[in-house]
């Protein structure tokens, strides 16, 4: 479900596969919290393989965004599928969350 990649600059990519709904949301929250506890203050959530997420998942992402923003870190989203992009647009989260289509662009967001 989740695979984590971390580089030497403490940028972590949380690669998510499948729908982020129900109990999976709790797992995502635990994974994000673990990354924050590990000192990774730059977080990329890779949504390439996520066809759907629910409102609770959005809440977890927003909370992580706020925590990182307060601590001088940053969270960005990578390559959401069309349905996920629509959810982000309808909820107007694209106005506060940075969304990138490529991993390189997401990494460059931290420079």
C-alpha cells in the first residue's frame, strides 16, 4: 500500500497505491506521522496510483500540510489521477496545496 523513498536532504516520498478510503486512511496518517517523527520535513505524497480518496484522507493531507507549514517544512502532491484532481479542484484545495506532474518538479518545489 505504501512505499517510502527518502533522499539525503530529508525529502520523503510516500508512494501510495490504491484507494485511500476507510481504514487505509489511518495507515496513511500513521505513515505521515512516522515521517515527521523521523525528521523528514519535506514530504511528497505520490498519488499516481490512487484512483480515489475520501474526505477523511483529504483531512489527513491538510493536517500534515499545516503541521509541516508551521514547522518550516513543506508538503506537495505528485501526479494525482483525474478523479483525485477533480476532488482537489471541487474542494478548492488546489489553491493551497501544490500539485506537480513529475517527480523532478515536485523535488524542485523544495529549492
